[in-house]
C-alpha cells in the first residue's frame, strides 16, 4: 500500500473513530438517563461491551496506521536528505 493510500485510510479511520465515539457517548448518556428512571433492559447493558470492544479496536487500528504513515514519511525524508548529500559530494 502506498504512503498516500495509507494516509487517506488512517484519516478516514480517525474521522470514523471520532464520530463513533461521539455517538457512543450520546447513547451512554441516554442509557444513564434511562437507568435513573429504572427503564433499562438487561439486553442494552450487554450490548455495551461489544460496542466498547469494537470502538477500541477501531481506535487501535487508526493510531497504528498514523504511526506507520509517520515512519514512512520519516524514511522518505531521510532518503531525500541522503540523496542531496550524495549530489553535493
């Protein structure tokens, strides 16, 4: 995968992470509001665990892709500087 494709994918994943985190926080606030009124179903509580697990995995992959992009850009910069030094000599 090219660096630009990896960069685009990591930015897309980061945007999805922010959106899903915001949605999960809003749903959690709704669930807390329901819990205060004792209307919460046990099924809803059980569904929180997979949501949290999935969100954690998405954040992990997005961060890993951003680290890979950073490493690739650093390598390209080092190769460019090494090429410039060879041209000077």
